[in-house]
């Protein structure tokens, strides 16, 4: 009997987490979210290209996301209007930021190679 109760506890315990992830998946598929995300990504890449023209690639990669902080905060505001926990919101925002930074590195070095 105890074994069955323990087994049920381990099986049913992760369901709230999966429900949050399912809801997060639905939220990230909306056109409004995609528009905000694309705006942030465009801003980061544009600022990175502008910065690399007058500074080093390292500085451009470091400071371009900071220049687009307003757009990143609008993504966070989008998620705050939902019923997510703060940890999940921060993870989603961090995921968007890291994805934009990867694209930024590619864009910055591609722009820098034009000068060589």
C-alpha cells in the first residue's frame, strides 16, 4: 500500500510544472509575442551593427542588448500579464535574450568581416 502511494506521489508531482510549460508554449505561439520578440531581435542586431562600426566586436556584443532593454522589458511585461511564476517568466525572458545574442554574434562578425 505504501509503495502505491509513493509511486502515485512521484508520478503526479510534476504535473503542475508541465501545465506551466504547456501554457508557456501556447503563449509563445501568439502573434503578439512573435511581434514583440522580433522587435527585440531586430533592435539588438541593428545596435550591434552600429556599435561594431565604431568599436570592437566584443564591445558591440556586450552593449547592444543593453541598448534594447526597453524591448526586453516589453517581453517581460507580456508574460507578467499571464499567470506564470516569476521563475518561469525570468527563464522565458532569458531564453529570448540568449537567442538574440547568438544572432547578434553572427551579425556582428559578418559585418566586421566586410571591413577586411
